[in-house]
C-alpha cells in the first residue's frame, strides 16, 4: 500500500520523516513476562513511498496464550525462528526511522524486552502512536480501535489480529491521519524513547498486601494488632527478610517509610539519626527495639479486614473524597466542597442546553479571561476544546486571539468565529450543527463526580491528561495508590516517569505524546487496602500552570474506547502541582472525580505528604 497515492508530506518539515510501521501479536499483555509471536514491519519514506518490509512468525519458547484471538498455535510456531535470530533484521528496519504503531507504547515495550533478552540494542529513538494522533485529530468514528478507524478512513481489513494485515491497515490509517493532521495543522505527538536495553527496567516484585485496616498507633505497653503499619531501620540481629516475613505472616503492614500514620518504628538504635528515626520522633511514633518487637509478634491481636471492594450496581449518596494530606492548596484552584453527582453514563445535554452539540475553542485573552470563557461553555452544556481538531464546531475570539497561529486554519476550515458576547446570550443551536460524540460525552465541571459502571470484561480505566500543543515546559503526570489513611503502602505505589508501573501492574503510566499522558487503573488488580488513586501533574522548572493553561482530562474504559467523561481544568495560576482527578471508593462503589486542586509547591512536597520516601 503506497502512502504516496494520497499524501506526499516531504515538503512539510513538521511531517516529513522516515517511518517504520510496526505490529506485533503477543502471548499476553505484560511485556516483561509475555513474548512476541509474530511481527510485521513496513518502512516508508517522507514522500509516502514504501521502501521495505518484513514479517515473520516467531517461536516464543512458551505457551502462545489466547489462541482464540490470534490463531497462533504452538504447533504452528514450532518451526518459526526465535526473536534473537531475526532481531538484527528487525533492528535494521527500525534504525533511523520513527516507529509507528497503534497503541505504540505496547509494541515498543514488547520490542524493548525482546531486544533486552537478546542482549541487543533497540534502535528506536522516537515513536508515534496512531491512537494519540487520532485523539488529536478527533475524527467522528465510533471509537479509536483499529477496526473503527479503518472503517472511518475507508481502509479494507481482511484478517484482524494478523500482524502483516494489521500493519497494512495501519499504513492506510496513518496515511489518512497524516492528511488530517496536516489539514488541521496538528503537531505530531512524537515521543522520545529512552534507552531500554537493560532487562532490569522491569518493576520490582510487589509486596504482600495487608488484608487489614490500620488500627492506629502502638501504645508503649499495648499489643500489636493486625493491620498496624510497621517500619524498620538500622541493623537487626534477625535478617531483615526473616523479620519482614514473620511480620507479614502475622498480618502486619511493613512500610518502607515513616509517616504520621505509622504504628511503630522498630530499631535497635533510636539515636542513630536515620531519616526514619528522625521522622518517628517528630511525629510522636512509638519506637521499640527488635527484642520487644519479636516478643510482641507472638501475640498479635486480630484486626479489622478491609471493606469488600466488589462493585455494586446501585450508587450510594455522594460524599467528597479526602483531599491530599499536609500541603495547603492554592485558594485559586480549590475545587467545590461537595461532590457534584452525575449519572453513570451522562446523557447528551443538547436538548436542555444551547451548547449540547458544540465543542468550542477559545483563543486569545488573558489566562483568567480564557478560563472564565471555557467555564461558561461548560455551563451552557458544551465541551471546551484546548486544541484545534476535527470535532471543534465553534471558535470564541477574545482580545489578541486573532494573532493565534491557529486562526489561519480556523479561517480555512470555515469554522464559525464569535465574539465573547456570544457566550452571554447564545442563539439557539441550529439543526445543522453536527452531533459530536466528544462534545456530548459526560462533560463534568471541576469537582464533578461520576459512578464507574461494572465493565463486562475487566475493570480497567484510562484517565488521560492533555494540554496545549504549543507548551514548551515539561509536565509529568503521576499517580498514587492510597489506603484509608491517604498514604501509599509502599514506594511502589507511586507511579511516575522513572517507575511507570506499580509492582502489581494495577496502575501504569503511558506517555502518548509530549503533551498527553495517561494513567491506567485495573480495579480488579488493586490491593485490598487501595481506597483511592490520586492522579496529579507537576511542572519541571519555574513555570506554573498559569503558563500551561487548560488541562483536559478524559475517562475511558479502554485505550481505544469511547470517552465516558471529560473535564477541562484551567483555574490554576501560580501553581506548580495540580491534583487532576481521582478514582476512589465510596463503600463498594468506585467513583471518578474531576478535581483541579492546585499547589504552589513542587512535586516533592506532595510526594512526601502521601508517605513516599524521597531521598
């Protein structure tokens, strides 16, 4: 299939690259554990001409997994080459090209692990995800799956889950997506790829989750109770591994750091001056020696098990989730005090409000003026866009907006442009305004809440965050898996760029582009103590969220699924850290809340407040 037949972008520097389109079929979904069963690579030049290609089955040396999906049996794969035998040929096709895939981080992670096992260098320095590109373009397709985009762009698909056919389909989708991106002047979401040749980049094994709630502090003469949070510091006569194993077997929760919620610190030298000892003294945490701890381990009292987390069909009354501990929020970015209830799947609002079908892009104005305009759009029942895309129906022009570089495209596309007064008394929506799925999908105000429905296959939710494409400073999206004390159970429950996956795999960070990152949460894989997953963003450097502007968050039940809810958060001004959203439990019911609460301090203060040990 030739990309040149439709689009030659060799004359457009922002779109002219050498490309390597990739698809893999795998034995499972976890790159550090599962293997690639088949791979296809097609290469194209900047002018869209195909320059090479290769596809092959692979012998993984393990069970091939879900044969009913990919059709690759152990017998069929037995005579195929191993990945190590073809890695050189694959690497030559990837060399000096941008790797392109649908859900590119998935394919990239599998390739990184396979090259690491073969002790070879993975020659990928940049990747582009066609999912992320189409989230920028926002075509009016049912969802963003390969099949739906193929249908939308008119690309024939003959053998789904066949690596070579999927790569040919990907080429057609990429061709049309590039054309749309160029038409809309949408920057490509290119992601720099760090060196990942060392197999040690896999997460550490998860700690054994504690099944009991924290009963509080150990009193000087009192007993240990199951669920108590215990930290250990310094040298011990008993090996640390044995001490931890005995404590865990007794139902205690061994922590890697000390906080105000720690029940006791075990140390044979309280005056050692270690960070844990200093924090314990500052917080008034009970300190005991190893001998006393071992004696108390013989008579640990029964604790209270964590609540049943099974989802329930009928939602209970909404109550506000607990804000982060310790840091003081900036008044300008404090969310509503109470939850704003919302139906499980919000219905289209165009019948009740004048902007029910509209997705409005605001250009120009001060940060405060643009924020107020976007808030007004949501009040009128519409969705506030932060970037120009195919789903934008209207543009509001504030002072200075005529100088925005996107106005050239807005004019060329013939989009209606309105003065600010239009938001004060909008005309009734015309019947010829097209229905935009994104604009009609669960638009939440800041502080708004939605109950999460029970999914038919797996309770895996994707919370995406994106911001203006012209942003130059670095923004890091992070997540904390918190217990009922609003603390992490271990440092592994802090997910960030340097540790993009929790040890149990329940929470992951996906980097989809320079201005788009996603946190995925598998509710069924969370530990029993998990009460809330807090998702935040922090700016690296001296910039603030007033410089960044609006941050859009989305909630979806899958990487390519239709959006369940969305919100635009842009009340921040001087803040450097912003709590974006949270997934939390109200009894057995899981809920999603758009937060938008900002802090003037950096990420380190927020991290310490949640109990993460920062060296």
